[in-house]
């Protein structure tokens, strides 16, 4: 069970844009990592774009499950995980991250924000904390 990506996006008018993201691409071949990360960013934006405000969904994309939560205020979160990762845990994580993000980052900054301008450092920690490590004998 593995998490690959955790993203916070804003579903604005006319388009969706990425506010902050964390990735774990360590299981991929070194030469594939940047293209895998681009794929995850693109897929996250596309899924949020196609989702209604106030909705939650899990979408299968290739060998990944993408869990999306779009709040009524346009703030959205996407977790990309493998097929075995529990859906309930993903949505709990999204709830927690979006609540915390909305408390720490002013709503005024969402429509114009980007990963370079938004200061919210907790995503890498959450991605690591919620990673399920294989048990060792």
C-alpha cells in the first residue's frame, strides 16, 4: 500500500490550478521520476476540473486510484495511491489537509496562488506519515 501524491488545488473560474503538492516517486526508476510527477500533477488538475463543487470521488487512472475532494469554496485535494490503499483513510487525510490549509493560507491567495507563492509546508510530512511501510520479519 502506497501513497504517491498529495495535492491542494483551487477550482477557480475558468481553470484549476495547483497551489501546493508533495510527491513520493522513490519507487520509480530515476529516469522516470520527473515524467511520473508531471503525470500526477496533470491528472490531479484534470480530475478536479471534471469534479463538481462539494463532491468526493475515487477515479481509477492506469494502475493508480485518485481520490478527489472538492469543497464548496473551490479548495480541492487529490491523493494518488495504489489500488490497495484504503479509500476511507485517503478521504480522512484530504479532510484534515484541506481544513488545515484553509486555516493557514488566506482565501484571498487561492485564486492567484502557485506552489512558489503559497507557504504551506505540511504536505511532505502528511505524505510521509500516511505512507504504509511494509512490515519486516
